[in-house]
């Protein structure tokens, strides 16, 4: 019986291939044993592969295919080779340079250290602004009062406020103490961002994107402010990493972690909900959507349950005019807000816009369903969803478009910029990267010099130094009193200046945020004999000329404080 007849008979009898191979080896003892397969060399798309692929079954029973035998465009967001992760989204036209694995592992730590070095100087050199003072006063209150305000008026940024309350009761309420959690969150965000950028585009993209993020004046400013923005960026970057792991492995662990992180991001700021929409678009566009959609839908439903207190807050009277100060949307406000992404530099804003366009176009020109194409969709949806939805809500419901709320779109912007810069060839690539570093360094230096002691801390010190007996203070808007009173009482200068009659004494001012009216209608008529009136905030018209009026202005947008004297008319 020939070998072909044996094979046919084995198939007809239903015998296994293992039995067939044993019979063949028994019948043909002189046949040499099969050669072991030659070790597979790393392909161009696997620049850092140091060990053979590891095949792990998924929890749902579908094994991960051998990544070395499948084209890179079909491997999904990532492919894990041994202990080294192949970065999905790396350019398929050529391998990255051979980078030592130790250097790759040290990248996130180096990014965190660099962010700390850049953002630490000037952390306490300027006083707290109005929003920071509100957070500081909330942190100094007993827990019962803080909880009532969070649940009735200020559910936004509630996660940061709770953490800041714990931190302030442990380390105090100085400027450095209140801002240090934001600096720590920015450093961790930089480390996670380096890991995310390396996973999506390789080591070179991680270095360029990390520099674009860390040297951005927008990022530096909010790493030095006692607000929730750095914490929100950190949580969103972590959520993006867990999303990539969930799409790759379809494990419940990563999906649940992603649900918890996006819920935490929404407790940091309501704008994070727009990013979740962008993540949903990326999941729909992924090649493995048909395998992961059930678990994705389940965990996002669970995230909806986790944020149900926020939804109840918004549905049952949570909007008490906290953002009524936002201007209506116009082309002018759009142009002004776009400069925030570039740290206030017009030239840098134009360069960033050009590189984002190059990065998006280059990604979409890749083959359909390729890793580079999906990465462009992922980053584009993350960047565009908050901007687009904020504009839509501002036009149809009420104005909510504010530049620093859109810091949620800064990480994908930096990734797209780095992709656009590295897509260039030859001297153009190095020239553009050098121009980026120079312009970004200029914004970082400007941010450092802007940390002079101005604002309410400097304003209060100047007013107390120039005060005389019987001087009184009026505020317009009344919410300015909160910041002024914070420094007045902390320095023990409450006896030097008194609030105008008809207003509460120092120490009894309400934390109500949205009181933008003047404290009294005609402050000049309430000045005691022989005293002077200090008007803090916007200049007002006095109906009497019996007293000297001193205008103390605070420009919230520029963080400047100034004093000048307006003599009364004869």
C-alpha cells in the first residue's frame, strides 16, 4: 500500500493524524527525523524582538495568532513578543533603529524626571488665583461642609477636591503644598504618555511627543496650578493604555480597568465624557470590533452606572450658573482659544496645525485596516471629539467652549504632531523638530517668567502696605473677596483693612462661587468719615466726591495686580 493510500485510508477510518504519523514512522524506520524549524529572524516591523513569539489563549477561547506570521496590518493595536512589546502603528516602510531594551524601559522614568525639572521652578512663586483659592478654602473646611458643597454645587472636579482635602489636612495649605499634587500628576502623566507614544509609534515618536507635551506652556501652567486638569490628563492617558490592552487581549481585567478610569476621569471634569465618545469611535473602527463589542458594551454600561451621581446632579438642578461667565462662541474666541494649545505662540500654533494635518493624512493614506490607519483614527477621534462636541453644545445649548477645558485633547495633539514631524524625510525632519523644540522652549521660558508674584497675593500685600486707619474695601465682582480675604487672614492683616459696611465681616464670607455682582450698589456712600475706599476689581463710578477712592484692579486673564489713586473732585 502506497503512502497516499495509507493517508486516504486513515482519513476514511477517522483516525487521528498522530496515529497516522506513528504508523508511518513504524513502517519506515529508515526515514530521517524531521529537521527542527530554523529560528525566525525579526522582521522589519519587529525591530526589538528578542525572543520567539509567545502564544497565549484568551479567556474567551480564541488564541492570539502568531504575530510573526501575520502581516503587521492585521495584528491589531499591539503584538507582544516574549517580554518586548511590538509597537503597533510604527511605520512599515522601515524599522526603527536598534534601541537597547534598558533604554526603552528607562524612558517613562526619564520623562517623569524631565517633567518635574521643567515644572518645579516657580511652583510657589506666584499666589493662588481665584479658582485655586476656592479649592484651598474647600480643603480647609470640615469634611461635612466640603461634602455638602460638592454634592449641591460643585460636583465637577469632585475627585480632585476630595484628594486635595486629604492632602491639605496632611501637608498644609501653602502654595507649594496645594500645587504639588498637580505636579506629581503631571509627572506620572508624562511617564504614561511616553509608554503610550512608544506603543503606538516606537521609541522615536515617544521622545518627540514627550518633548512636545512637557515643553508646552499649556501643560506647564496647569502642572503648576491647584486644579484638576493635570489629574484629568493623567487618568485619560491611563485609560487609553488600558483600552489598547483590552482591544488586544479582550480580557475582563483590562476592560474593567478602562471603565473605572474613564469614570474617574469624568469625576475629574465633565469634559472627559467627550473623550469617551472619541474612544467609542476608535473601538467601532477597530479590526477586532466583532470580537470585543460585547465586553466593551458591558463595561461602558458599568461606567455609566459609576457616573450616575454626576448624571443625577446635572439632571436635578446641578447647573446653578457656574459657567455663565463663558462668552458666546465666535470665530474670535475660537482663534484666541486655539493659541492656548501652543502656549500663546501664534507661530507655534501654525506649526502644530500643519504637523497635525501631515500626521492625520499620512495615517489615513495607509492600507485599510492597517495599524497605522487605525492609530490615526484613534488619535483623531480623541482629539476631535471634545472640540467638536464642545462647539456643538455651545451653539445649541449654552456656551461651554473654553480652551483650558480642552486640555483633554492635548495628548492626542502631541502624538499627531510627532507623527507629522517624523513622517518628513531627510533634513526637513530635523529642521522641523529643531524648530518645534525652540518654539516650545520659548513658551516654557515665558511661562517661568510669568510666575511673578502678582495677583491677589501681591495685591493684598500692596494694599496693606499703603493702608491708613478707617480704610474700607469693596469688591466688584463680590467673588473677588474670596481670594483677597484668603491672603488677608492668612497674613493676619484683618485689622488693617475692613470690609465696607453692609457686608459680612472677615471670615464669614460664603463659598458660593457664582456671585459676580458688586457687594454694594453705591460703595462711596458708605465710607466712614476720614477714611478711604479701596475698590478691588472693576472700576466703579462713585456718586459722591467726599472721599478719596483708590482703585485696586486684578486682571484675572493676565494675572496682574495694580494700584492707582483716583483723587476726588473738589
